[in-house]
C-alpha cells in the first residue's frame, strides 16, 4: 500500500511549495494515506469524547470563554505551547533548516524570545485585570463602548488573517498528506472546529490543544532520536556529514539571505516578539488559570516546551539534510537535488518515513492535522468572544445581556466564523497567503500590543489616546503590508513595491505609541482626568490581584 | 467597597515595597533578555560572519549555534528564577497586604 503511495507520489508532478513562516503553497493531491487517516480518526474520536464531556461542563459564560478559570499552570502551559506551535512550526521550520541551515535557527529564537518578556512584564497583570478577553484590560478604566469596539475590530482582523492562512495551509497539507480533496479537507477542518468550540467551548479547545501538544512533542522527539541515532548522537558527526553534502557547504552555519538587511532583521524581531504578546487567542489563555501564580507557571512550562521543541526541530532539519537530502526515493524522478516530492514543506514527513517507516509517517501526518485543528479552534474561540463578549454583551447590550443570550451569540458567532473560514479557505486556494501570517503578527504587534501595554503601565492613557493609537497601528500595519513586496508585487502584480520592507512592526509600532501618547497628552476633557485618576485603583488590582476574576466552582 | 480596599492597600508601606522590589526584578530580567536578543539580532544584521566561526579550532560547533543554544537555556532559566521568586516571596507579601487591608476594614 505504502510502496504504491510513494511510487504514485513519484509520478505526480508536484508544484513547488512557497515557503513562508506559516503557509503552504499549492500542492497536488496524493493517493489516500490510510495510516494517517486511521490515526487521525483516533485523534478525532478522542477529542469528540472530550467535547461531549466538556459540553456537560460548559454552562456559564466563564465556562465557555475560560473553562471556568480552573485550568492548572501545567495544563495551560501545554495548551499555550499547543496553540503557539502551528503546523508551520513543524513543517515550515524543519524545511527552513533543511534549506537554509542556521537561518532557521535564528527564526526560532525570534519566535521564542517574546515569552520571557511576556512573563516578566505582562502575565500576572493580564490575569489580575482580565476576565474573558484582553479588551477587559484595555477598557478597564476607559470608555467601554469605543475601546472595546476598537479591540474587537483589531482582534477580528488578526483572527481572520491568521485563520485564512491556517485554512489554506490546512487544505493544501491535508490534500498532500491524506490524499483528500482540497474542499473536503477545508470542510472537515471548519466543521470539526465548529463542533469543538460551540459544544465544548474553552474546555474542549484547551484539551484539544493539550493532546495535540503531547502528540507533537512526542512525535517530534521520536523522529529526532531515531534520526540522531544514525549519527551516533554526535553533533560533530552530524555537522560533518551535513556540511559535506549541503549546497551551502561550510556556509550552512552562517546567517544567510533571510535577514540580509538590519531593518528587516530588527523589524522581524519586533514583530514576532510583540506580535506574540498581542495575539488574542494567546492572551485569552491567560484567563483560563486560577490566579496570577498559575499564570506565571503557564509561561514557564509553555516556554520550556517551545524552547525544547525548537531545538528538536533544528536537529530534525539538520539530519534531514543527509537522511532525506541524499535519498533519491524522496526526490521527483529519483533525482537528488531536484524538487522534493510534495514540495519543500514535506521534509519533516519524509524524515519520519525514512527513520520510522509508514507508521511514523502516518503518526506525524495525523499530528500535523491535529495541530491545524487545535490552532483554528483557539482562533475561532478568540474571534467569537470578541463578537459576543465585547461587541454584543458590552457594546450593544451595554452589559445588560443575560449569560444565556451571550453564550448563544458566541456559539452563533463561532458558526459564522467557521463558515467564513470555509468560504475564504476555498476562495484563497490558489493564492499565496504567506503574507497573511505576517499581517496577523503585524496587526497584533502594532494595534493590540501598544494599547494593551500602555493601559497597564501608563497612567496618562485616555480613551482618545487609546483609540488613535490602536486605529493608527491597525491601519498602518495593514497599509505597510499591502504596499510591500509580499502583496503589492506578489499578489497584485505591480512592478515595484511602494514600501521597501516586508516587515511592518518597526514602523507601525512607533506610530501607534506616538499617536497614543500625543492624543492622550493633549486630551484635557473631564472624562480624561477621571480616567487618569482611575488608574490608581487599577494599578493596585494589577499588582495584588485583589478583585481579580475568580475561578468558578464546579 | 473595592475602592476603599484599594486605598488602604496603597497606603500600606508594604505595597510600596512589593511594587518597587518586583518592578526592579522584572525589569532587570526583561532588559537582560531584550538586550541579549536585540544584541544578537544586531550581530546577525551587521556581522553575520562572526557567527559562523567554530567555537574552537577544528570544532563543528559554531559560535552562532552555541550562542543561541545558550540563550534558549538561559532565557528559560530566567523565567524559572522569576516564577520561583514571584510565587513565593512576592505572593506572600501580596497576601499580607490584602489581609492587612481586610483587618483594617473590620
């Protein structure tokens, strides 16, 4: 069966995969991969069981949005790691190390370095001030209606772009790994996501993420150990071999073309670091734990898992240079140096096949599918809560909505978001969606993060300042990306980009901070001085956690 | 009710102590991480060749890999150090502040 699959793979002319941080390019449909499908069905059966159990525990809004605040630090750490490490982390970064060597490792550092900073400066304040969404914090002492509307708009922008990138990536990947039709794959992901979130809320979403994180960590570790055993677990031996066969040769371990100019390097660093601290689905995870103590522990565990797994991926990518890169079986027409079967993103999968056979390949493919499901579920929940908690309950109903109606709206919002995700996933099938992840991180870093951090740290922030800061960050991040090479040239096919850099953070973040500062400082309204005065109480609560939302009882 | 509680907590000298101690500690650690990370980014941007050198003659371990591996471990150790101190010393202090404010309330 598997022989057949591989030889069929060989026959299919596969289009190259445009590699970028989070997206997979167009791919050809493969023969049905039964190992992967059976293992994935086991995963779905298990998570459906959990969703059924979770549904009986999801009664209040607190249950729905934050699992009643009863998740432990360790569980949440795993769930955050599960939320943060998407399929692209596994496939994209392995491929990046395989192709570019050291550059991939630099990327991983940029993805990781935000976590300690989030812990030191944000985690406990987030938990002490927030309840369901991060706009609970930004709107704490500011105008509820206006600030929440803004936060909801930028959250939904982030969620939508991230969701499109994930859906298109998912469709391509599933077509490739499972041999399912693209549209069927999109529907499967969208519908499963709706079921998890509408029935199981945050409880089910959290457990999907935890299970997936365990699968990812164990699967990756197993592949890495099996691969390293071929080099007697010696890094020197691995490097000797890798450098002697890689096209970069001795330059394999030098920083290369990915970060060629300082502006791009710094802007990318800023965007990944502070974008992480502004992603609504990540921030939301901080409200699921009992108290600030557990919030801190979650970051400790999450960053430990992320750091560990990045190093596993680095070793996987390096050993793949020899194990996959020197094996004609994995190249089109058996020609080493030509295109990899299935495109660049298949490196991790080929490595699994090479070191562990069909079973391990099937397992890793199921992990990749599970990973996508976990990430889109987290995104959908974050988007739904921006609609139901911020827009419906607080802005439209002005805090007068009943819990039952708020939950109803959030479930309805999840279904609408799922439907939108399916439609957009199908519409964008052939588009290069690589820029959308950059855009999501850019908007998170430039619109969400500045307002959030200022509202926690700067007494002088007023509603007017927050609105100007947030909206200018949102608009400038989107504009910079649209005018950059990744959209203006690659998508809209213009000759030259108007904005010379592909990373918006270095430019959009200062704009947001500056606008927030100018329009707060110049705000002399009565309302502004009341808001500034209210900072004192907020400050004591942020520091002590007194008055913070408590875990609900079960 | 809350506002009066907050007022009393703010008036407690221990609150000042907590804020000063924890603030200093958190910012010191954050600045270490930011300085090392952006210092590293600067080296990547301005002196990439230095990162490709082996750490010792004939070694296959390069400076860049060694530095990054060190940062992965060191940053994580810093988070552990912070969590340990915050979850014991700072949380104990916080509890005292809240309890003392409650007592005054009665």
